[in-house]
C-alpha cells in the first residue's frame, strides 16, 4: 500500500477526489490510476531498454519480427524508440497526477488534454491492431500477429480505457451560477 500512497497520495482525509463523478469514493479512480500509471511506466521502461537491446529476444532480427512486426532494417531508430519511452512516461505522469486531488495540476488543461490524448492514441492503436492482426490485413509476420492479438493490442486498449475512465471520473465539476 505504501507504493500506492506514494504514487497517488494518502487516502486519509483525501479519499474522495473532489472532482470525481457521483458515487465514486475514490477507490476505483485510485485503482485505475495505479494500474494505468504502472502499466504505462513499465511500457516506457521497456521501450527505453529496446532502444539499446533486443531483450528479451536474442537477436535484433527476431525482435523486429516478433515485437515490431517488421524486417530488421525497418526497425525504428534508437531516438524514435526513446521518444516513445518518453511519451509513455509522460502518459504515466498524466494518469498519476489526475488521481491526486491535492496536486496543483490535477485538473489542469494540460493533464486533462494529456489523459484524453493517451486514451485516444492507445485505444486507436489497440483496436487497429486487433482489426489488422485479427483479419490478417497487414504484412506482419505471423508471430507478431499472434502477440499483437494476445498481448500488444489488448494491453493498449486496456491502458487507453483506464486513461479514458480517469478522464471522465476526474473531470472538474461544473458549478451552477
């Protein structure tokens, strides 16, 4: 629990998000933020590793076919892979920040836009991957398509859905004049 408190702030006294939707005691929002932020941070860390290594696979050629779905010569550059790692890290920050009501940027336009962007990009990537790999529309190797259907696309849809859930549940309440 200490890790969740560090990530999302203390639950005592601030258990309810002041901008949460009706009926949200903070628990669902906090759990979604914890899972989403950790998932995005882990994906970002993996991309950082992939900028210098084909881990967990043995060769760059195998990595290209299984993880990226391209030939080795078409792998993204290390700077491009690091950029993706940075964007995933920023996404993790948006998710964690939105769930911390005491944070001064929790309901800012920056965080709100970031949440919706993370949600949209990952959901489109996930649904597109399910469609393309599921129907065999691309030219990606069969091993990539198998992993795309089993892990990559569902993970993107899940993380995108969690970011979207947070964007809705932590939206600022409208005040009546």
